[in-house]
C-alpha cells in the first residue's frame, strides 16, 4: 500500500506544492498569487469551503456562500490588492436541497455586493460534499503591496479587530461550550463565526505606501499569523495588549475559560495583523481616524525571536507555535 | 422534505445562477467571465474536475491534474484571451495515496508548462472526493474577443480537429466498448480522453480581428456546441463533412459502431467550433497555413434553424439537441 496523504499532513503537502510552483510577482508563501500587467499588479487567489470540515450541522448555507467570498477577498486585501471579480466552482451532492443551493448562491451574491466585487460566473459540478471553490481577481499598485515578510525590529504591531469571538461562536454551535443564555451575547459570537467580515477598507487604505511593513490575514488564528510574520520577517513580537472583545471577556468569565486560549489559537476570523514603521505610525492613525477604520496597536516587533505576551500586571506568557487546526464538523 | 437539486437538473441550476450574476464585460452565457482593465480584457474562468464523475477507476491522477488545467485554458482561448496564470483549489480525501497527490500537482505543472501558463498557487482542503477546482486569468484585446453569439447565415463552419476519439477512449477505459487489440490504436484513443489538448494557438491566432464571428470549445460534445452557437446566434447549420479521425472510423468499423454517434455526442474533447465570414475565410486559411494550425471546414451556417448533416452520398441526418451527459465513473 502506498502511504496516504493523511500520514504527511497539510504542511508537508504545501511544501511539496511550493517546490513545484512557478515564480510570480508575489512570493510563493503568500496566500495570493500575483503577476504584473502594464505596470499593475494583478492578484489572483482561491480558497475552498468544504462542509465536511468547515461547517457545523444545520447551519444555514447562505453563510457558506458568504464565507467563500470573504476568504478570497481577505487574501487579496491583506496584500493591499483591490478585489474586482469573483467566480466560484460550486460542487454539491445530488441530495442537497435546492433551497440550500439557492442559499449558497445568494450568500455569495450578498457578500460580493457588500465588498463591492462583481460576481461574474463559475461552474457547477457534483461531489459527495459541498465544495465551494471561490476565486478572486484583484488589482493594485506595486508601491502598495504588503507582504508577510518585511517587519523590522521596533515596528509597531497592530490588528484590525478583536480575536477569539468566532471560535467561541463555532464552539457554541457545536455545543462544545455552554451558552450563557444571554441570547444576544451568544448570537453575536455565533455571527462572528458564521458571517466573518474581510477588512477591505483597512487593507486597501493602509498599505506599504502608508508605512505598513508586513501583513497577514488571520484565518488560522492570531498565534499562527504572528508566527508566520515572525518567521518570514526574521523578528519576534512582544504583545502588551490582548485584542479581545468585551463579549469574549464576558463569555470567558461566565464560563471559567481562559480568554488567551481563544484570542491566540481561535482562528476562523479574518482580521488583519500588521506591522508599521514607528516613524509612520501617525500616518496610520490619521488615516484610521479619517476613515473610521478599526486599528488597534497591540505591541512591537523585536530583534529577539519568540512571541511574548505581557499582561497588565506584568505577567509573561509565551505564545505557542501552534495554529488553528480545522475543527471537525463531521455530519 | 425540501426537493433536492437532483430533481431540477444542471440546466435549471445554471439558469438560477445566471439570474443572480452581475454583468461583466462578457455575456453571462459564456464559459469565461471578463472585465476591462486599462482597455484590456481580463478573462477569468474556473472549471472543476471531480473524480466521482469525471474519472475512470485506476486512471493515473497525473491526467486529472492535466485535464483541470486544460479545461480552464480552453475556456479562455476559445474567447481569444491568452491565459497567463493558473491556480487550483485541491480538495482530496485523507486516504488518497500521497503519490497520487503528487501526480495531480505534477500533471497541473506539466499542463501549465505546455500551455505557457504560470502555475502560481492555490489552496488545499479535505473532501470525500478528489475535487480539483482550477482557475485561470487571461488577457486580451477587445477587438479580438470572440463570443458564442455572432454567427451570421452564410458563415463558414469550422473546427480545429476531429471529434469522438475521446469518448471512445473513455468507453475503452470503462470496458463499455471492445478493444480492437490493436494496442497502438486503442492507446491513441484512450490518450485523447486522458490527455486532451486545448487549442491555444488556434484560439489566439484566429480571432474576431481575423474574421471569426462566433466560437465555443466543445467540452460537451459537437452537437451540444453547435446547438449553443445556433441558439445564441439565431442561425442553423448544414454540415457536409464529418470531422472524424481515421482512428475513430477504423475503430467504429471494426466494432460495428455508428461513427456519427461518437462524433456528434461524444464530448470530453476540447476542440474549437467556430464560424467565419465567407469573405474572410482566406485570411483564416493563410494564418492556419503559416502557423500549421489545425483548421477544418465542415459546413455553413444557415438562416433556417436546425442542424443537418449531409453525408457524401447525399443522405440527410438531423443532429439532435442532446448533449454530453457526464458518463458516471462511480468508484
């Protein structure tokens, strides 16, 4: 018997693919491909939603469509490339209710409209799972493009929103954590999972041109994102502010949970994590203020490797090198 | 119980999606989306390969990778748009042998190299079937773009190669037709199914600028392609030459099969089917000769609706309005 892919794991598979890929304008280790056309950067990215691994039973398929678009849009805007067109390959089982098929398409359409992207086409096929492969074409200027590498020691570390909410939302849906019975609170957290928002304005208005030195979208969790930025830029990070929402803190307190666990290792959110030259931080602040963008400074990059969180009382916590592993939502 | 998608059929699903899609530069009924960027047309298309429906048991996965690229490239070049970058969402079961995963990636890489397209990235996910969703970005000039609509009565009808070989190859693989025991002949037909070639040079060198009035790539069979051109252009066709290879004719004679059945309703080949203004046919001929392109004139479009094949002895045969339905290759 030949060994199966499961014996190798996703990282090994990705490593193999990276060796085979051609060189484009963007480095291979980015989540978005790119090439130059008449001096413009054309970005090109794909992301798949699979109900088997990405979706709790009985969730509404509208959100599957929404999320497929969000994943692709987020990949593009984190590089400061403006998404303009979306297409999707929609593969579904024959037994899927027609109404769910329609929900998928409407979810995609709604997300495209929300992000200002044209939903232009695709392809329909049959498979045993619902497999939605979205793809986006984006356009930008060379001077704006932000990569995962590029952080320098001393840069400010910032994010576009709180972390961990989506993970709690998912665990609520799966019945893995106890609901607070405060339905408004629970619902808010669940919606953060089901209907994540890609940070389009933040991604496009804050770019290399305005002092951003590195950036990633955090679909695999804050810790994994920070480790990627750290490894590719050759820096470490010290975090002095935990990017947690009041809802998350309240929920964790009520349930006796460690908020840090959700903030750092949650995943399934699409916030941007980025670094900024300290001498240009004021530019970022001005732009954020002018356009009401979500920007929160949470720390600094350091010459010393490793990622450290220092809490308000001076306690030190080492952020572990572990990522989001797909929560299985087997049906 | 909500009715399932199987009760509606692919056409109904496509109709629903078409109503939801946004308007782009290319009409919605094309297999390729498009938008304008600085005066250039950017084409953007996706196509999925699913082993459940598209692949005979025990076939080598290298061909699955090859075919995924070919499908996307063919969609682009049939519009006279030059494909420049390819990405793929590769969804596979955990039990897939690692060697088959590598074959998929190598097959994609080989096809990209063959077509002069850069293989720039993608995404890996888990699903119960092998679902390969390829996407291509292509570039072209407005003046070149060829649509499915546009054929005028009197136009010449032409194709870039013979039809039916791939279907016989597939049926040989599935054991549905008897092998001739002439292994070279059988192998040639099987290879036409496993390793189809998109007609890149023909698609790009022959365009609207050189007199092509309408075009489609024939992945659903010659009859289905002709009916689409006919319906969208508002014409009919008379065919006076059956585009069949010597191999197909030999195979059908040996097996007592009707060659017309395979030529018109075979599918899974990626030849281009196109119409040309009669007064510009000489241009097409000259370009074909100069660049050694495969171009075969097989008939004419007519004001009268319907599609008729008239054989060498004057016998008339009505080409039916039936397409390729995916041959189930259930494993």
